[in-house]
């Protein structure tokens, strides 16, 4: 059988075995509606509130600041639309977003533009870092909200969130960060310490299930609910909660600090700092990533590494292979059992150039010839030379074709 190598953990992660077992038990025993008053409902409610507490402890925030959602995309929408429509910024119709956001944020903001909001798009520097000075220059007297991701999904650049939060706080502007990729892959993912008002998370990027996520909402802020219905989630998000997925999410978050998954780490004890095991896991995965980077540079002429001068997620390696269209590389590597991405998952399958690389000032050719390796659970140091060799052979074949 052909060996299989999965290096696309920023697209999604396999479900951790402990999480799978925990969810299977929850599906059997916690089927009650958490809003029901009777024993079946109370059992589900108890599990749900315990899960909220566990996620809150991981992020070092209060349990009432966690709103469960169906994932990162919904959390982003609730944060951005809900913040703009909140009383806190009533009458202001301008927002600032970075040009390297995930489509979950980009498309939400584009829709807002169509609805008459003004959006200023801030470009990153050439390393994929959104500089606080650039954000500051885009602020206006009617700015209601700034949204800058905590770490980029494609090149892995980690953003100076606490410094941007200082700017917004002093001006009474709300600040949302999409922290979906940051959790478990960079130390100190602590919304309270950052000083942000809103932060989005997703379970399936940390060994949890698809279809569960959370929005951190700073105490005192009341975003406008975007999905109305029952009074669930403190009336911020109507709809019966997905108890099994949420308890799975909470366990995955808790396991980060125990280093259960190679790409895990941002931790989890009551202090909210990284646990030793989580830190070790991040260091190990960074070592794998660096080994792959060195092996690729040694074998492939002309290869360049994106965001190599930025603080990066421990697991992410984005490279440009001049003369090799990304989609051809992805397909050829897939035939060898190697799963990688041409950028964000949402753009793989189409020949779209990376908006992230274009925003970083790369040429259109470079933005169409990039590959993203994102490492995690199951990747080993022993497999690195074979993977690098395959990439080199495939690049040579594509260039020669
Ligand atoms: N934000 C970022 C940075 C992401 O990488 C993703 C998923 O790729 C999302 C948001 C969307 O999360 P979800 O798939 O849970 O909706």
C-alpha cells in the first residue's frame, strides 16, 4: 500500500481518539435538550456548562464570556456583524480589516460593504505581519471595529494582537481577532490578556469535531445576535446546542496543554499559560517543520520560504516554487500519497492566486506557485527526507512538463 502523509492540519485535523470516545459516550447519554427542565435535559445542560468552563479555563477567561457556535465561520460572523450592530458603537459605520484574513472574515466584510458599511483593508508587511502603525493609519473618527486575525492560516505569520488592542482600546473601538489557527500552535492565546473584545475559535483545527466552535465575548459587550430563535447561549445564538460536538471541543482544548496532538500546545491550566507538555509539543512540531524547510531548500533550486522573517505558527511552512503552478503540485503530490494545500483550504480545487501572498507584495506568478505544508499529529522526523524528495521530484517534473 502507498504510504500516506497528511500535511494539511491547517485545513483540518483528525479527530483525537480520546475525543472520539468521549463524543461517542456523549451521543449515547447526553441526548437530552439542554434547555429542557427534566432529568434528560439537565444531564445535557450540566455537560454543556462543564464544557464551557473547560474552554474558558483553556483561554483563561470567564465561562460566561464563551458563546458556543457551529465553528469559526459562524463565530467570525457573530463577532463582526454583531459588534457593528451593537449599542457600544451605534451610529459608526466604518471598520478596518486586514487584507490577509480568512474568507470567513473577508466575505463577511465584503457583504458589509455591499450593505453600505465602509471597510478599510490594511496590507501586511512583506513578511505577512500586520503592523499596528498600518492599522492606526486606517482608523477614523467613525471606526466601530477592527478585525485582524491572530495568525494567518496560509503563511503562519503571528500578528501583534496585544499591540493592536492597545490602539483600539484607547479609542473606544471594538477589536475582533480570528484566533482559529493560533490556538495550540503559538504560545499565549489569551484573549483576556490581549485585551481584545471578541475572539473566534474552531474545534476541528485542534483535534476536535467539525461543526463546533466558540466566540469569546468580553464581559459587558453585547453583540447583536445573528441567529435568532430560542434563548440559548445567553440569547446570543438561538438553536439547540450540539452537546456531543461541544463536549468534544472542550476535551480537545483541554488536551492541548497535555501535548496530545503534535501541533497542540496553547494551554490550559488555571493560569491560562502554556503547560509544559503543550510547549514541548509545539517545540517538537517546530523542529519537524524546520527540518522539512531545510530539506526542501537543499533539494529544490529557487525555492523560497514565505514569512520566514516573521514569528510563525509552529507547524506552518509556506513556500514558493517558481515555475510550478500550485494546483499541479498539489495533485501530483496527492498521487504520491502526500496531502498538502495550495493555500487556504477554501481556495484549493481552484487555480485562484493566493490573496495572502499578493497582499504581501509577491508577484502574481509567485502567488500562483505556492504550497502550504501544515504539520501535526502523525508526522514524524523519519518521514521528512522522503517527503522532501517527493516534492523535489514532483517540482522537477512539473517544471519540465
Ligand atoms: N478562520 C480561519 C483563520 C480559518 O483557518 C478557518 C478554517 O480554515 C476558519 C476561520 C473557518 O473555521 P470553520 O471551518 O470552523 O468554519
